[in-house]
C-alpha cells in the first residue's frame, strides 16, 4: 500500500480535506509531526520524493496517476456516483461486456466509504471498513474493463436521439446509450448560524474515520441515531476518553440495528443522550463548546468539546435534475418504476409502448439506484442489489433500441 507523509497542522481544514480523501481512497499516510499547530500550508511527500505544497485533491490524484479522460466517444453505459450502488453496477456491467464508464466527483465509496466499520454485510463476519469494501469493488470494476473517472462532476444533461449526453464541469462530454444515476445523498446539516465557520474546525459531517487518531484523551460528540452514527461511536470509543451519542428519540432500537444497540450498551465510555439536539456551537477559530437542549423538558446545558460529528442522514443529490424531464418526489428523490404512474404528466411524457422498468426513471434508458432513488432501503446490501438489478434492466433497454 502506498504511504505518503503529510506535513502541517493536522487539525487545519486544508489538512482534513487531504486526510479524509486519502483515508477514503485507502491510501496510507503518516503525519510527519502530529503535534504541529503552525499555520504553514499542508505539504504532501510522495514515495518517489515528490513534494507538493498546499495541493488540491486533483494535484494529489494526478500525482498518484488516477486522473484520466474518457477513452471512447460513446459508451453503452455511463454511471454517475461511485458508492456501493454505482460500484456494483460498474462491476456487473463491465463483466457482462458493456462498454462502461463510472464517474465520481469525490472519493470512491460515497457515504458508505466514510463508515469506520460495516459488520452486517454478507460475507464479512469480522466486518470491513467502508473504504476497504469500496476499494475492493473499484479493483473488480477495473479488472473487468470499466473506466473510472475521479474528481469529475456533471453540470448538465440532455437527451437526444436515444442517447444521454452529460457535460462535466471541466468541459468533458460523455455520451452514452444508457445511464445509471447513483449520486446518493448530501449530508444533512444542523442548520445552525455558525456551522460554516466550524466546518472542518471541529465540526464534521459523517463518521470522520480519519479523525480518530486525533481524538485521544478527548470528549467527543456524535449526533445521530442510525447505523453510521452507532458504528462511529463504537469506533471512536477506542480512541476518545468519552463518546457522547446525541439522539432526538427516546431509544435506539427503532433506528439502529440490534447488534449495534447491544454493543453500544456494553462499551463503558459511550454515553447515549436521549431526546436531545445540538442547538448552538461556540469557539474562536475552532469549535470549543456546544449547547444541548432536551426536547421534552427544554433544559439546556453547555458541553466542552473540540469534535462534533454529524451523522443524521441527508438529502438526495439531484439539484442537477431540476431543469430536466426527470421526475422527482417532493423531497427530491428520483422516482422510478411503478411509482412513476402516480405522478401527473408522466403518461403524457412517456413515449415507449411499455411501462418503465423497476429502476428506470421518467426518461427511457436513465436508471436510478441506491440512496438517490425514491423508496430505496438505506443499506449497503440494498444498494449493491440495486446496482446489479439495474444492469439487467439496462440490457433489456439496449436490446430494444439497437
């Protein structure tokens, strides 16, 4: 495994962005001076001795040899989003001979890639880190011939002559016969006044596995009652002095898998704070204090902390679809299959003399899988199943238009 050396203040927002990306990309690194608190810009030293000062993620990916351009003018299938659903689709599509390209705007793995440990996924009795699971899927996709474009983001999509044409932010145009959207969800925010100020300065969205080694002998807070929050609490309990899990409900059993509920109860340095929300954050340059409010009694308390992790779900990443014929539900999820029949205007828009396939959107040949799809089950296994099933339906669609 490649191992890089990082120089600079470990807690700076710039360094966090680099550390988080490397962690999710399963690239080994070490902090050259983990106690450095200088204002010097981050510096990355590669195995060949190359050093980059204050690099962008594109600079790092380019030095690692990851950035590429599409090889073909047209693909059988283009997949957008490299979480479990998108990776699954890429593996199955490429292994079945489809000319496949997978586009990801950040790191491989999506939200699942930030999970410190996934223990209830079939075939891994000891569990597996989300980033490691995603990296194995990436290797499989490449093995079968799929192309993967990292740090690329689409800005527009149009549909013309049974082809789907997507323009990326850097001007690259990808033309395909079919598309699979696996863009997932964006982390939900607490919607507090100074949230942006503390972002990566003590406030983090998601499980933040790359922060664990910087939490020694600290009290940290995790907001959320789902599996990601529960796994994060267990993982951080091995590093932090005390882990507080802040949940709005009065129990964990309605939102958390039973094995995680039992595990949390058995860990001595995890405390669950029920019926509670974070209502304020305070500090100078970095987060130092949060305010908690009990949502039944109204009681408030101030807590000292330098680390707050928010794992409260998210909103579908579909803003790009606003000016397209793609139908979305009121919350923004892409509607597929029989659910489309309930939407006004669908039948006037839909042209084929068949009903849409189960994972097909209101545009023929455009499929949605994983968390971005209306009615999906928010589990890794379900997302992987969506990806595999979508490829079968892509084959059916392609057989109709060829």
